[in-house]
C-alpha cells in the first residue's frame, strides 16, 4: 500500500494538508496521527470496514477494543449512555487530555470498535492536529497506538514512519509526543471507578476530583495477563527485539558492569536505560531518559526503539519507583521486560 506522508506543525496547521487526511478518513481509510500521549492509528470509529483496516495494519487481535476519540465533551452523549456525575467531573477537569473513560456504549458504536463489549472507551485528545482532523472528518476516530502489535508505541514521527510506512493510507508527522505513555484508562461503569491502565493522570489526581478510585487487581500482580479487564493488557506488549531486564538492589553500577562484561564475553551487546544522574556509570551504550519521572515517561518507548536500531541484544533498565507517574512507567517497563527483574543483594 502506498502511504502519503506530510509534516504538519501543530502551532501553524496547514488546513489544506489536513483536509487530504480528513478525506482519507471519510473514505474509510487509515491515517496515523500525533497525540499528546503516543502516535495513534486512526480510522472512522463508526465504520466497521474502516476499523477492520486498523486491526490489519497493526496485526492486532480483534477482541481487543479501540479507544474512540472525539473533539468535544458533548459528543459523549452520541456514543455512550448512563453517564454518571463522576465521569462528567473527570471529563470536565482533564479533557482534552491523557485520560480515557469507559462507559456503556450506544447502538451506534459498532461491535468491531468495542471488541464485542457493551462498553466503549472515549477520549478527547489534547493535540490540535488530531482535534481538527476529527472535526474535518465529521466522525469520531478510533485509534490504538500506532505500533505493530506487541512492539513499543511510537512517540516520534521518525519511529512511526520506520514501523508503519506502506501499512496505512496516510501518516501525519507532528511533534514528539508530550507524555510518551498511553492515556490512563478508567472504567466508570461500576459504582466506584476503576483504573484499568495507569497513565500520566494518577490515582491521586483522580481521587482529589471524585473521591475513591480503585486499581484493577490484575495491575498489581504479574498475572495481569490472565484476568485483565482492559483486554489489551493481557497481550505481550511493548517488546523491543532486545531482551529487557529491570535491575534493582545494591551496588547497581558494579553489578550491572559485571553483567555487561559477561555478556560481552558471549558476544552479546548490552545497553542501559537510566536517569540522567547515572548516565556515566555504565560501561556500555547508555540512553539517558532524563532527570524526573515525566521525562522518563516521555522518553521510555523511544529509548527501546532506539536500542533496537543500535542492534543491542540485552537492555538493562533502572527501576524508577511506583510513585505518581512511576506506576505507569513501571507498568510498561515490566511488560516489556516480560516481568524479569534482577535484584542484587
Ligand atoms: O493514549 C492513548 O490511549 C493512545 C492514543 C492513541 O490515544 N491509545 C491507545 O490505544 O493506547 P490502545 O488501543 O493501544 O490501547 C487501548 C486499551 C487496550 O488495552 C484496550 O483493551 C482498552 O484500551 N480498552 C478499549 N476499550 C475498552 C473497553 N470498552 N473496556 C475495557 N478496556 C478497553
Ligand atoms: Mg497499544
């Protein structure tokens, strides 16, 4: 498939270019677009044939439902029902932004989009290119992350083009994503809302708006693969070609450098991803993720893809803690590591 590709500057949007992509969406084709979290692979959410093309382009199992993106809070009423006041409060506070809300779906949302569920995931993204594309397309846009299923989600246009050229009809190249980790997903169909996927909007922030919020039990243990309520959480995820390990415990630098030497003797090339402070401590290829958790989140997926591009065999990642955004960061990292943690005594 031939892919058309354009650069669009979010601060100075050329509407004539964007109209081309809106026409692709109207014609039931797929378009990759920037969001504030990760790049998305979009199509008309209300057109089953268009949605089928998303699954095909990603190689994604079709029982895994898609997030439907809208350009205003009012549109929620067209797609969902039984919208309780806590959901409304969260939309008003955090939209447009990196939070996805699960509600009972209306008939208009095809089963293909909701993966056969009676609920629908809705999000109003905080990216002017995407918001404008939705309004020019005159339809909500379903968009999962724009990675091939199982791979790290792209957060830079360069990585999108490397992974997805010729798999979709169009790619809109925008800026690097602000957050770099997918949206927080919250289920509002229960009395007490439940976080199904952690993201940059934290449990604490949600609770200060709406009181108690639960965390899906499957997120707290390794077996999340089995009982996860967000179907996508059960699949192999975020995995680069390299094997990833999380390292933690005492004398990290000395212990990791020993492992690096051992790997070298087996002709295996090692890379380390770490915080800024530690970037000079390791005797191998290092990617500095930054100096705080927000930066670590923003750079995480891109660092995994960059390590693959450097033909690294083994990646060691420092442990970043579970506070605030750390929960989302560690959720993604543990998955990409297949839950392999090396703890030094
Ligand atoms: O930040 C994001 O959320 C990005 C950007 C593109 O918006 N999108 C994204 O989509 O991460 P995706 O498809 O990669 O992840 C969506 C997750 C999946 O784990 C899916 O199972 C879950 O949302 N999901 C979708 N609809 C659901 C529903 N009705 N009930 C429970 N989980 C749902
Ligand atoms: Mg994804």
